[in-house]
């Protein structure tokens, strides 16, 4: 179920919004445990397991699964994702040829220049916030093969909950975040020239079915925000929501065999430490598709 919007402005259908909000909040999980689904394995997902994951995703745009696979590789990640209509993968700069990334501390190569491939913490963001509109990241699968010795906890928040908080505080915050030049990511320049051009766009936009798409980063450097009082106020209020220890975000540390499937929810990551012979490894696949129940099993 989507929400009624007026392109480029504040949402105007208050009756529809209130109905959507009521339904959303009534069904939204109250604890991280409500996000969890036990499955037998990624490759041989049963119809019952798939349905259980879909139920949780419909409530919160995400689900945490726990599988009993002894071994998971990148091909298994793609097979699992296809059960939910996730097939159009983002072949980005640091991904492998199949589009699946291995998130671990990099000691050499291009990945050393990017925080996800380090042990440093990651601030709040949605994946692919630097992508142009035609390459929006709509869904992400993240699977833990090996956890860190310490640290590496994630906080997770459904963008629809962030939207409700912002709109209920001041509907003009939504207007500010819908502006096509609200958030600009400067060009990515490497030693051999431009890797990616400058990208501007809104924080909130809408899929064809009315569902909310959020594009956001809390990073302090290499980002330019629209310079007006309303955008600053909206950013400040969103930061309060995300940084509130008693706020709506879920805290979770993925263990080996566990993973997150989501419609690109807001998330962060604390810093972590590896140990001798013990290196954190997560597989990540990013898709241009939204989660849906596929008609045919992969």
C-alpha cells in the first residue's frame, strides 16, 4: 500500500495518509525479535519460509533470517534473493563480477579507499545514495559468513517510520526532503579521472505504486545539502530521531548464518575489531528491484 502524493510538494491527502499511518504503526514490529525468521537454507527455501519472510517485510520493509547452511557462497545469495523478485543487481565499483560484494577489511586495491571495506564505523545511510535516479538501490541482501571479534553492530530503521516522524513533526520537512536538489554528492574522482559524476536528488521520492524511496547519508564530508532553513531543520530533526537511544531503530549484530533482506532501509554500523585468523566477512548484494513474492521459484 502506497501513499497519495503531490509531485514536488507536501503530501496533500490527509485522510489517506492517516489511514496508511494507522495501518503501518499497528502492524509495525515492536522488537527486533519480531523481524527474525528461521529458515533451513538459502538455496532450498520452502514456500512456507518464503511466505514468513514476506510477511515480516510487508510489516517493516526488512526481515532478519537465520539459516542452517554449513557453507554459503555468493551464488547462494543470488539464488535466495531471486525468491523475492530480486534479480537486477547493481554491478558497482567494488563488487565482484557477479555483483555480490565481500565486505571485509581490504589491505590493498581500490576497496581500501571506501569505509565499508574497513573496520571503521559507518554513519546512518541508505545504500547507493550516490547513484543517479535511473540506478536507485531498492533492495539489499546482507549475509554474515563470519562475525568480528568485537563490534560490528547495526542499527536499522524503516524509512517509512522516519517519514512518519518527520511529517508528524512538520509536514514542510517532507516538502524540503522532496526537493530535487536537496542532497548532492560530489563527483568521485580517482587517480585516472572521474569515476562517478556529481549526483543531486531528493531524500524522499516515490515508486510507481506510491511506496516511499529514501536516499540519505549522515556523512559530514563529501556531501552538499540545499542551503535553506527548512532543509537544515528537517536534517536536524531526522538526526535526533536516528541518534536517540530510545528511538524507533532496531539494534542487531548479525551472527554467522544470519542475514538481512530489506527494501534498502536506513542503517549504520559500529566500528569492529578482527582477530588472528578471525576476519569479519559479510556478503552484500544490492538490487534495482523491490522485494516481492516471485511467481516462479528460481
